[in-house]
C-alpha cells in the first residue's frame, strides 16, 4: 500500500512539473500570447487537455482495478476503484465544468496543443 501511495505522489509531482513547464511555454509565445488573457486562456486549454488524458488513464485504471477486485471479492478495492473512475470522469469533463461555472474563459474541446 505504501508503494502505491508513493507512486501517486510521484505522479502528482510530475503533473505539477509539467504544468509549470506549460506556463513557461505559454509565456514564451510571442505573437499569440501577447496579452495576459490570451496567455491564461492558452494555459487553461493546455491544462484541461492534460487533465482530459489523465482522466482517460484513470478511468481505464479504475475499471481494471474494479474487475480485479470483483474477481477477489474485495469490497475495499471495489470502493477505491469506483472512486478512481469517478475522479477520471470528473477530469475528462473538466471543460464542461469550467464553462458551466461561468468563469468567463471559453474552453473548447478541440483547443490547445493536445486537443
């Protein structure tokens, strides 16, 4: 269990480093990111695209863990797997959540570098 916890911390640290690198990429763009609003919009689009792919990975991981937990009849593992799938779904649908909150920044599903 400690190994799994340390892997999650390592993955979170890696994600934070990637997002920090994307801030530098957005800031380095000269023509398109000329003002702060465009730079923040570009960064938000990149973050949402990264979250979308991490969400897909979490969904696949959660479904796999759920199937293994069903095979072992382990209730705690089933609960953790369902939680992982729900978090994955939330990350995939983050663009819809951001738009529905009315944050004022339009985020499209096909925008960004990875979309």
